[in-house]
C-alpha cells in the first residue's frame, strides 16, 4: 500500500498545480508609464492587460532597474534622487492567491527641474 499513498499524494499535487496554472494571471500588454520624466512631476503606471481577471494589483517602482524602497503606489512624484536615471514599474497581478509580474519599459532619463 505505500505505493498507493505516494500516487494519491502525487495526484493531489498535480491537481493543485493545474488549478494554480488555470488561475495564474498572464500579462498580454505590459504596464506603461505616463507623465513627464522631470524632477517634481508625477509618473503613473498602468496595470497593463492580463488574462484570468486579476482581483488585485501591486506596484513597485524601479530606478535604473533597482527597486525603490517604499515606492509601491501606482504613481510616483519624481525626486532629486531620480534625476539622471530611467524609471520603470513592476506590476504584480494576483488572482485567487496566484501571482505573476510584468515590468514596463523604462522612461527617458529623468531630468532636473
């Protein structure tokens, strides 16, 4: 019977994986940033387009590809630290606890005010 127990656990794991795959949001149009890349201006990150109807989105802004601590809103007012760097944003879509992420193309280099 030990073989039977192993097969049953394998089937349950397979069903869980298949269920998660069916819920996983898939990005079809990457997030996009709008706004002017100048210090003091506000940039806005769209969610992009996803399959499987996500029930939540989370944002993370990046400066030159590096996550900015605490920058987790859909908008960002450009600071002095951003000058000279390109900005991008990563959107994490969640559907019934299953997550997937996509990142925007970078902006032009942020200019001084």
